[in-house]
């Protein structure tokens, strides 16, 4: 994750107003703001492929796929971030298509990069677990053709599933999707 900007802590309202005027995206973590840097061609290709695969799969359902410019609010006073791909089926999330955030995602996917992998696996995942709507949190390593899925079980705990290799069939129960890991890569 990038370094926090050198400035005093933001309130959530100040962050949201300030962020709306920025050219770069910034995550908000308990008053600190972090610039989210650009990704590689491989990262972008995996993000686009994933969003397209899931959008095609979800066509005609009440669920929608978003990527890049949509924030997820986790405890809106604590953590706002921009996931690579997010799926929501929540009517309130989808009621205003001019909104800039999702508050009840069922699935979040992060494409791993060396600069953000520790954050995606650590603080971000710990925060994401606070979302009662979240059924799955997925980490895609495009270079290794590996998808890790953390799926909430009946006891409310997250179980870890690994799908490794481009031809390996992955499963995301939150959106009833099955397909080869390669479908999320290119």
C-alpha cells in the first residue's frame, strides 16, 4: 500500500468531499488517506477480464459488477477503499446509479500486485470481514494464475480455497460462477 499523504487526519465527510475533486483515487483508513497508484498491463487485463466474465454471467440477475472507480464503505466511519472488482446484489446499492459507493457487496476481488499484496491480505481483508453482506473475498495473482477465495461459512467464519493453474476450474458461490482461472486473466 502507498504511504499516507502528509496531512492531518480527515473526517469521513472531509475525505468524501476532497476525494470527489481528486484525479487519483485514495483509500481512507481511520482518518488517513492513501494514494492508490496505477497498475501494470497484466493487472489491468485481469481486472477487465474478471469484470467482463462476471458481468456476462450475471446478465439478467439483480446483481451488478463494478470495477475501479467505485468505493466500498466498510464501517463508513472507518474504511473506504477502491477494490479492483466488486459485485453487489443489494437494491439500495443499485437504487442510485449516480452513487460512487457500494455498502453491501457480496463479492470483492483484488488483483494482487507487489506493492499492495500485504495490505490486500492483511488490513483490508480484516476490515472487509466486518461487512455482513460479504460472502466472498478473492485474491487473484495474475502472474501465477492463482485465485484464492475466502468464503464465509455457516458459522460466519471465512474458509480459504485455492484454485491454482489457468485450466483449474474455480468456484464463486456468492454469484454461482464456475470457470477456469484463465477466464479471469485475459
